[in-house]
C-alpha cells in the first residue's frame, strides 16, 4: 500500500505545481468582479491580502483519488465503487466553486448545497447497505456493546452524519492549512483502524487521501499559494464520514472531527443569538475567525486545532480497542 501513498503525494504535488504556475492566472480561475458575496465584510477585511490567491486546488485531490482508484482496480481486478461515489462530493464542490469564480454570486445557495449533499449521502448510504458492506448495528466508544436499529432509521442517521461531516470540514476551511491539517490527522486514524479491522478498501482509500492531503498542504500551508475550495473540502468531509461508516464505527465521526463540528456549532450559536437576541457570542463565526479577530496568528490557530484533533483521535482509538 505504501506505493499508493507515494504516488498520491507525488501526483498531487506535481499537479498543483503545474496548476499554480500555468493555470491559476488564466481567465477560468479568476474570480468574477463585483460578486454578490455572503461573506461578512469583517472576514473580507481579515483576508483582503488573499484576494488574488487562486482556488479550486481540490481538483488535485479528486484527480488523485480517481487515478489511484483506477490503477488499484486494474491491479486487483475489482472496482471500488465507494470511491467513485465519493467523487460526487468533489463534483458538488466544483459546481459551487465554479459559480463563485465565473458567476456574480457567492456559489450555490445554502439550500441547494444541503439538498445536493443529502442526495449524495443518500446514494452512497443506499449502495453501502445494498452491497452488504455495512450492517445496521451502532457501536459505541469504550464498549463492545452495540444496538441494532431499523434500516431506514440507520440510513437516515448515516446521511445526517455524512452531511454533518462534509459541511463541518467545509466551514473549517477558512485559515491556511487548517482543514487539510485536521483531515490529515483523521485519515491516519482511519488508516490505523482500517488496518486493525482488516478493511483493505478503506485502508487503501485512507492512504491515498493522506498522500493527497499532504501533497496539497505543501501549497496550502501559511502563506497559502492556493486554496482547495469546496472542491476539496466537501470531498474530504464526505470521505471521512463514508470511510468511518464503512468501518461500522460511524459514531467515531463525532470525536475525530470534534474541532470541525465545534466550528459548525459556533456558526449555529452565532446565527441563533443574532436572530433572537440581536447579540454576538463570537467576534466572528466560525470560531477560527473569532480567534483570528482576537489576534491569533493563522499558524497558531492551525497548530492548536491540529493538536486538539490529534488528542481526540488518540481518545477515539482508545475507544475502539477498549
């Protein structure tokens, strides 16, 4: 499997190098002028110096997953259909990024994005259940106990977790290297869990995604030369959820992505407080912008969130082997 990690790291790095040097200055990747943005003016002010940074670098992650899966399928004689479904998350993100780049509005609407993620999550969940790759038992951390639940209830819960995961990583992707750093740690956890559970397809996917994350992080770390955009962040979040569901440990999404989920909660709290009490809880939401507005450096935010994620993954692993 190590050869797939080396390939994904090399392929992603080389692709992004060409992407940045040759393609990022073309008209296709130039953001439309006078775009109607939903971003708060305070966030735009914080990141004014990043206005010229190209986006859609997540294309490299999607291509790496696609090419690696094709090569793996040819060598093993079977197709990993789950990985093909995962690319739908990248396609959803690409559509959102394309509208931001070429149209005069800030991507797809929240309702359109939510509907798209629900549909993709439902398609993937139906495939996993119908193919027998997962059962409808829910396992809990730090115990061998599990409960069997109704198939339809289980499917709805899995779709919810997929949407939560993809949206949470998407929201977290607002500081250089943050989302990629967090996801890199999570994919290491998934790889270790897949190895112990002898889930070869998930192990392969985790290794490929780890290489793709690190290859992209070379150019996305502070100061970022490129953003991965929704093309990358929706794919990463969706992939993490689907891999953990495929390992039959879906509830582990909560601890390993605790940082991203808290980011989402901070947005919900802020919106609720503003609408009901006309009062801010955070300087800016999501939480990483609250810290940034308070004077935290981007590198400090990224390092802190990665350390918390690492600690959470260690606890989650302890809960797996207990």
